[in-house]
């Protein structure tokens, strides 16, 4: 899951809020593009780094508390500072030392997609009631709004649906809607803003209608807007199902970053996360 998430993140990052002309010219699955912020081709962003934080906490089986979650967010950022966070949140992370300070000083009332983008690993939790609780708690740290919480729960549920092979992809949106008491939409066609609602709808659209990992990447980027979050989350979730052809161009794995927290770390951590399946 985590390797697929990073590939979707790194590929999508080259097109995040890019001009339509760049998408039309270069969204062809032949190479990683450089992000407008200067993020090097093949490098992932905050979507992956925060998902690593969630995954590590699950694997370590520490108590699922706001302080432990916040400490993970801060420590993962401090050990490997990278671009991709919103400028305001990045400045905030640079200004604090630990999770306690994060909880003390943050304004948590965002309705953007930050809580959803990191929620896919929570899908490994077998008990749906516990899954919903875990997704809600991690969302409340930074996105304590109805939109922030429901979107995080929706992404965790979508991952859970495929990890535990609960049904056909055509029934995914109904499953997620039932367990979040929210009517999600899988007919998204427009540019994707950083909003929690629209991001989940775009992800569900890809998962409901695509048949392969390649199609998810191409169509996800073609939406335009916050496409690295959409492609990262959708590819991570689809990687857990045989309902999607998993063939991808070799460059996506070959050219993914290889640093301390790059390809090999992602693959190893992903195996440890999946080992939690009950």
C-alpha cells in the first residue's frame, strides 16, 4: 500500500495545480515531472509522509491517543523535512518541537483534505467501529470539522473494503456512504480543490470506474487541481484489490526516491502494515 501511495503521490505531484497545457502534454506515464515548488521528480510529498506517521504508529501498537499521533506527525516531519505541505502548516511544523506543542498551538478547524490524505493505512483495522474511531481521532488533531472527520473515515473505509475483499468495486461508494452516514458521489469530473468532500468524491470516482492502476493515475491527474492527493490515495487503495490490473510502467518504481525513507523503507513498512491484517 505505502509504495503505491508514494508512487501516486510522486507522479501526481508533478501536476498538482498545474496548467491544463502541462497535463495535456506530459500526463502520459513516461516520466516523473518536477513540481512547481521545486520538488524533484520522483519525490513524494506530505501525503506520503503523514501516511507513514499513521502507519508507524499502527505497527508499533502504541496507544492511539492524540498526543501519540501528534508526536508521530512532528517526528516524521523533523527527521525528513520536505516540501509539499501547505506553506502555513509547514511554517507551523518548523516552529514547534513536539506533539504536545502541536496540540497546544494548532487551530484544528480545517475542512480541507489533510486528514483524508493520510487515512488509507487505517483501513487495515478489522473492526469497523474501531476504524471509525481511529480515523476520527487522527482527523480531529488538524481537521476537527464534520468534513474533515467524515472524509478521513471514508478513505479508511474504502481501503478496508478492498483489504478485506468485502465486495465489488461497484458497491464501494454505497458501503462508504452507509458507514459514514454521508452520501458520497462517484461521478466526479471537475478539477479537484483541496476540499475534503471533493477529494473523497474524486477518489471514489476513480476506484468505482477504473480497471487498472495506470487508468487511475492518468484519469486522476487529468482531473486537475490537487491531483497528488487524489492519485496517491486512490492508487494506495486500489493496490489492495485484484479488481484492478496492477501493471505500471517500470520507471515509476525505478525512479522513485531512494533515500532513507524512500523506496525500500516504504516497501518494508508496507509489508509490516499488511501483516496487521486480521
